[in-house]
């Protein structure tokens, strides 16, 4: 092989591979330690009504402040956590923490708004997922009518029958469901009809491309219409500018999230934004 591809090239390739592998092993053991070290926390990004510009909800997003490496984004460590089975412990912590935070805001006299939690496919497919959710709701005294679960499009496509059952049970409990990153999965439109969902979240890649790529406007319009046809509320993700907001407002998109309104914030900052006027 060395002769065909050139010895140096193969060597360089292998070296890089093993570095990546070591890096992975390190992250793995660090994820396991992160709980004991209290390195996880949640940031909350407002979800805003397009018409009134009022906050209608917040989305909990996990943050990992690694003792030595600084901030590690969820796009890096969530897939590893899924692989090593740590996603169950992480997911449970996220849901518990988010519900508890909701109650803290409430006790502090803040206006109650929906709180959304991202759940990975592996968690949703776990047989005791529903029991875990029920237990956390009971322990935190959370009102499930204010709880929303975001699931990515790909994740619901796998174990369809079981997923539908789980989703229906969650809905019976009063919990709302969102399809996250809509438009990026290998999906058939059929599930929009089958799944008991409330919200479609248009993936930010489409929103970003709006004024750069021909056809993006048409795709966004079509997705909003599609959502509305199925009686769903549509959320635009990654809104960074006024013009994009104006566009989705004209297209009657219901809610938006993005840096234009606010980046994910810590609980204290959100609490201030949710303060009821006296
Ligand atoms: P997501 O659920 O689609 O969350 C939206 C991501 O876009 C967040 O990144 C958010 O900070 C970012 N974002 C929001 N507005 C803007 C904007 O205007 N511009 C840009 N460039 N980005 C924006 P984040 O927090 O890094 O999370 C990435 C993904 O990691 C999430 O995508 C979600 O799939 C996953 N994730 C985050 N927290 C959790 C968690 O607690 N559990 C699980 N299973 N997954 C999580
Ligand atoms: Mg999400
Ligand atoms: Mg998303
Ligand atoms: Mg995403």
C-alpha cells in the first residue's frame, strides 16, 4: 500500500488517525468525570413570537466548561456521549435541571413560558424513557403543559412504531413535541401526518442561505406552508438579521430563534427578561 499511495502519505494518515483516536479516548473519560466536576450547565435561548416579538419560550442548550480545554460544544461531545452510553445520564440531568430552573423562575415571580429540551434519538428509544420523564416531572413539580421536547428529524425515522407510541404518551401527559433541524434529514413527508407533533423548526442552514442561494426563499416558504397545512406552528432557527425576520414575518412564520433577538443566555439573564411588569 505504501508504494501505491506513497509511504509518507500513509504514515501521515495513520498518525493523524491515532491522534484523533487518543483525543476521543480522552474526551470519553472526561465526559464521565464532567458530572462529578460539575462542568455541565444549561444556557437558554429565547423563542420569540414573530408578530409581537414577545418571548414565548426558551430552549435549554447544554454547555460543557472543560477544566483544561475550555468550552466544548455539544456538536462535539453529544455524539461521543451517545456512543459511550453517557447520553442517558446527560439527558436525565438536562431534563431535571431544565424543569428545576423553570420552577425557580416561577418562584421568583417570572412570567411562565414554554421550556424546550433537546432529546437524542437514543434516549427517546430507551424503554424506560417515559418513566424517567414522569419521575422528573413529579420530583420537580413541573407543569408538563410548559414542557416541550425537541427531536431531530432523523431520529424519529428509525424506530417508527415505537417512536409514535412514545410520542403519543408524551402528548397525553401534556408535553409538546417539536421536529428540530427540519429539512436536513432523510425523511419522507409521511411522518408529518403520522407523528403527533406541535412544532416544526426550520433548520438554520436554510435561513442562512436565504439571501445567498437561489431557491432558498422558495424552500422556506414551502416549509412554512407545509407546517401550516398539517396544523403545526413553524419556528425559524438561526435568525441573525432584520431582513430575514421581515421575510419570515411576511410568510407568516410563527416563531423564531436566533442571535438577532438573543444568543443563549444564563438563567439569571433569562429570569430578568421574563420579569413580569409590576
Ligand atoms: P439545535 O437544537 O438545533 O440548537 C440550535 C443551535 O444553534 C444551538 O447551538 C444555538 O446556540 C445555535 N444558534 C441559535 N441561534 C443562532 C444564530 O442566530 N446563529 C448561529 N450561528 N447559531 C445559532 P448549540 O448550543 O451549540 O447546540 C448545537 C446542537 O447540539 C443543538 O442543535 C442540539 O442538536 C444539540 N444539543 C444542545 N444541547 C443539547 C442537549 O441538552 N441534549 C441533546 N441531546 N442535544 C443537545
Ligand atoms: Mg433544538
Ligand atoms: Mg435545530
Ligand atoms: Mg441542530
